[in-house]
C-alpha cells in the first residue's frame, strides 16, 4: 500500500473518528511524548504509523488512561 493511499484512508477515517498525534495524545494523557511512544511499543496503545510518525484514535486513549502512576512497589523476598 502506498503512502498516499494510507494517508487517504486515514483522512477518510478521521472524518468519523478523531485522530491524534503522539504529542496531542501526550497532552491529553498528561504524560510525555516518550511515554506515549513507550505505550505504543509495548502494545498497550494501538496506533498507525504514517511515515515516521504515529496517529492514535482518540477513543483508544481510554486503554491507558486508568493506568497506575509511578513505579510498582518492590516485592521483598522472604528469607
């Protein structure tokens, strides 16, 4: 599929659903753009790659909105 065709499909989809850039998604989630890229790389946040950038459906932000903040507590091993 050519880049033009991908962009055309995403343009048509954007009329039905709101598409966000990584930076826009980061602002809505209150995290850095690096963290959004980490969610995408981990598979926790679905995204479509166009060229060198990702686009994310606004409705998909719900998948990572209710995440716990901070690091998980360390589990102490019993002796």
